[in-house]
């Protein structure tokens, strides 16, 4: 069909305007995902950020999708990922224990035990480093390690991938990867990405404390007194400027963002020597990092015994007693543990109030949520 | 005008339209109108240097205070805000950024944008002005912001008291030769602790548009413990967490004002 000059000009202008829009708009090309592993046909996962929580930084090359989260859950609970097919990730991270291990040290497939207590898997999407010593910077990097670790699942990744690729079960992993990532060729990178997606959905935000923050319930007098204790500076104001006779918990277990962790590393006065476990210093190589370990969240802390990086304390009462004592002096003990000569001097009643508050951080709905349980 | 357009269309002379279109594409595609805007700012950067009694110092190094106590600083963090330059008309041009200096990390810098011009004074605030200190939820900031939950790096106190303005932490010993295990922990904050550091410049600095202008600031950490008008005995006063505005915290902040020099 012949075009009139007028039509041609109109078309030209239309095209130019379209081009203008495309170039001028910074966000026109904002992708849902970046990188070769993204599947644009996967369904975006509707992640809800709870009130008072900070935004979650999700890697651009691993956006959450329904298919990816589902696959991650299957893999998290997949015993095929261990040498003798007896352990999954979930075998050491029990939901009812806040996704931690009630054993002091987890036992691997060879019977070997670790040297640290399995950390609770709660609100990991907001963490800035992983493991007690922070040796993994990303969640994906963290997930890579336990599968091949000889004292844990002890399965080389090459074998793990072969098993998943050859899967003939109803799950059909190649098909699951195809749905999640647009390829049925399974790799370690895609496997950890899927598990990371699942772990980022493990959000605990419905404890009694959360409900109180949202104005949905009241704390008991003891819980509230414990909360105030939690937020008060320790020490006698007569001898310690700024002292408020408090529990001094909030410095490390900050309530900012309601994560109850400052994401930093501290030596909290457990030991005076760090030969057996140097903590952060084992990663950084800095002597001044000796005995420093990552601050764990206090969410579901009443469920996640035992406590400390080495699970030395069986009860929260022991933990409170430790902090009340002021801990053990050393050259790297944290300044927050500043009352090394006298402790916090909390009374039995105050300790009980603090304990009541810590129990108010239990999120029963989170630990029993069906979408987090073993699907196999 | 319409006649002009019509004649071009009739003649199938589309060149003007193509050129206009291309111009539109270029203008729309460019988010920074750098060549048209006379007010495009320049960048002013202050590089910080940590010293102890006039000598280069790194956190973790053992040194001595003015009373000969062996001492080691392990942590020094500080919020800097309200950076401003005074122009030749006497008006203060204010930057809009908040900085969290962490001397555990090398090359700490204070960086802000200012209109081009000559400036004869510099000032900045140590700490945070009240309007952004308390009663603001850190979770409302993106995670890379220095006031965010993550970005504040342990400097958030509580909603009521706001942020810790300065952390000055370390260990000391009572006598030479002893192990450094006595804790030194100065946390200064609350609105009353906000201090302003100002320098009148002997020689004006020039900010050029789209250009970087730098200067060097020295923080002598030894001067936090002793100044011309005051001094701190770390054995008597090893701790302050002045969430209630204690006098020790205020004294420390006053000393810190004089710990800064411009080079």
C-alpha cells in the first residue's frame, strides 16, 4: 500500500517519540532479574516486608520467584545432597528449634561433629555475613559450604549435581530447575540460588513482641519491664556515667529494624584464650578479632538452645547469668562487656523479667508454618 | 509555521523532522544537562587522617595517654553531618549528606556537593542534628544509607535517644608492662552532644563545577583525652554512655572539636 507523505511523517514522528521515551526513561529497562540464571517466565514471589523491618537487599541475579522458592524448599530438605543420603540441610536446622540444632554440635554423615552450634536460620535476608565467623559474605556463598564439608553432608558438589540431574523421582529436579531458572541443566550455582531464595522467605515477624509493636496485644508487666531492662544501659550511674542499672543487651542485639542483631562481631567475654577457636580472627587474620563472633538474632531465642557459638550454655538463665557476671576479661573483650569487675548486678527479679521478655520473642507461627516444613 | 511544515511534507523533505527528532532523542536521553546548567555543583572532599600526638596512628596500635597509661584504641566511629562552606557573600552553602566515619577502614572521606564559587570557611557537625537523630526509624532508610539499620554499623542507640554520635573505644593498662585489658568505652550522643567544627580559611578554596576539590583533615585522637581547657583521666572515667546527656560525654565532645585540624 502506498503511503502518503503525511503518513510517512506521522510514522516517523511516532517512531521518534517512542525512541525518545525508551531512551529517556531510566526505568523502562529495569529488569526483574539480571544474569544468565534468571528466568523471565518464572512467577515473581510476593515477598512481604513486615512492619518496622528494613528493606531486604535481594541479589539482582537471584530474584525470588514462586518456582525458585519452591525448588529451594525441596532442596533444603533433600537428603540426596548428603553422602549417604541421610542428612538434609533441615536435619541440623529444625523448624521447631528456630531452624537451629538442639544438639551442641551437629553430627555429620561420617559421625564427625562440628565445633560450633548450628545457627538459627531466621530473617537471613537481612544478614550481612554468615556463619559465626562471618566467612561467607552472601547467603549463596554460605549454602555452598555444608554440602561438601567433610564433617557435615560430605558430598562433593559434582556428585550432588549428578544425583539431582539423574533424579527420576516424582519431584523431577531437572523439571523443577527448568521452571525456576529456564534450564534443566543443574549446577551448584543454581542449586544454592534456589535454596537461598527459600531461606530468604524464612521471615519471623509475628512474635508476641511484634504483635505488641503493631498494637495488637499487650505485654505483661514482667515482659514490659524486661523490655525496658533490655534497652537500658548497664551499671550504677554513680560510678558509670550513663549507667541505668539495665541489662545493656541492646547494643549488640539492637532493636533497630527489629532484627535484634547489629550484624557485627563481638568478643562477649566467654574466654580469656582463643586457641581453640579464634572466631573472626580465623577469617580476618587480625589478632584483635580474636574471640569475636557474630551477634545472633534473639528472635525465637527461647527455642534455639543451646547458646553461644559453641553451645556451652543450655538455658537462657545461664546466658543471663553470664552477662550479669560481666564475663571474662581479655585483650579483645568487647567494650560493651565493660563491667568485668562487677557485672550488671541484676537482681533475681530483674533477671526473671528479662527472661520473660526474651520469651516474648518466640514466634510460634513461624516455626510451625507449613510452607517451611519438609515437603518430601 | 504550518505552511512551512506543509510545504516540507508535500515535498517529502523530511530532513528537518529527522533532525528535530534526533535532537529530542538526545535531550530526552540525557539525564544530566551538564552543558546547559550553570548551577551544576562541584564536589568537595575532605580526606581524613588519624593521628596520635601528631604522629600517624592506626587503630589497634599501642600508645600512651597524657598520664602515661598504655592505651590502644580499637574503635573510632563518628557521624559527620551538615557540612557547609561559606561563600564570599557570607552565606553558608550546606551539603545534604550524612557521613559515618569508621577509622577501622582506611581512607575515610567526607564528600559533598557545592555550587561553584570561592569559599572562605568550612564547618561541619559532629553528630546528627536533632531533626534526623531521634524518633526516626532506621528501617526507613535504604540499607546503604549511613543511618539505616545496616549502614549505622552499631551506631543506633534506641528510638528515644537516637544514634551514638561518636564511639571511642579501646583498652588500657594501669601501668607500663601490664596487659591492656581495662576497657575504655566512650559513647557520646543525644541532641545536647552535637558539636560544630568551624575553620576560617586563610586562603579561600574554589569549587569548580563538575570538578573535585580536596583538602585534608586530621583527627588527633590523643586530644580527645587532653586539650587546652580540660583533660580526662581514663582510670577515673573509663566509660560514658551518655544517653542521658552526662557531663563526661559533653566534655569529650568539646575536646573532640579541638582534635580536628585542617591541613
